[in-house]
C-alpha cells in the first residue's frame, strides 16, 4: 500500500484571503457620512490603519485629527464592532479553496490579531467552512513569524512542517514569507504595492492576487 502524500497550505487572512484595506475604507466612508465629517477624511482613516500599531492608537489619532467628542474607547468600539461587516470573500477565492480541498489538500488560516476581531471577520465571510483550521495569534499565544504558531497550526491540521508539499501564502514579507520559510514551508507572496528587494525574505513564488496563488497551488 502506498502512503498518500498530504498536500497542505496555510493562508494569511488580512489583505491575503480578504481585502482588509478595502473593508476599512468602506467603514470609513460610512463613518464620515454618519458624522458629517469632510469626505476627504476617508483617505486619512483608510491610510492610518496601516501605520497605527493598535486600534487605540488609531482611534486616538482620528479623535484628535477631527476633534471628535467621543471617547477613544467609544471610537475603538465603533470601528472594531462595525468594520468586520464590510469584509467580503471573492468568489474566485472561495472557489479556489473548495477546489483544493476537493483534491485532498488540507487548508488552514494563520492570522495575527485579536481573537474576537479575527473570528468576526472569518465568520462574516463564512470562511470557517472552507478550511480545516483557523489559528489566531491571540488564541495560540504566538505570532507570525514565530515558528510556534506554524507548529500549532500544523498540529491542528494533522500535518508535518518541513514538508515538500507544505505552503504558506501571504502578503507580509516579514510575518508570512519569513515565517513560512522559518517553518520549512514553500511560500507564495501575494504582492502588495511595494516591490521586492534583495534585502527582503525571498518568497518561492510571487503572485498578483490570492486567486492566482490558488491556481498555482492547484497545479503544484
Ligand atoms: Mg496580511
């Protein structure tokens, strides 16, 4: 009897499987409309999300910038409770995940973030039913690029790291690509607006979208 080779892939969530930046922009559009703030503020709110380290920092900045009377806590509550509703999962992505699983792949999501927030996004787009496991850094007690979170995810999927058929797909060179390489996985970088330089962790493949990465895996 031949031993069946189990192929597996882990995916980052934000700005890989789902368009986090787009969701935040949509939330910001609604927020400024509701509050009667200058629509130009959407750019500030959408861009600030990539530079603020925490939601508290983000909310403090926009409270100050727009002179809002709300407390920082109220603003954090507003954004974190409502912006998950703006997430969508493209049909090409859900179809790509279904196709891989139909071919016997085991799939997992590994995401850095707060458990409540990440689970809200995942449940919003009904991603849980399309994968074999979801691993959130706050729950797992380890963050990408630490190898420990990949070890926990591999154990959850019942697969082995350092495996020629194991993959990590993500948009962050530091968290996803360096993390994936450190865990002995092959890596696909979902390219964002920045270019790859010689100093960066070097992904095995570069794709323009996660849909393209899913096609690449289907042929792997
Ligand atoms: Mg990401």
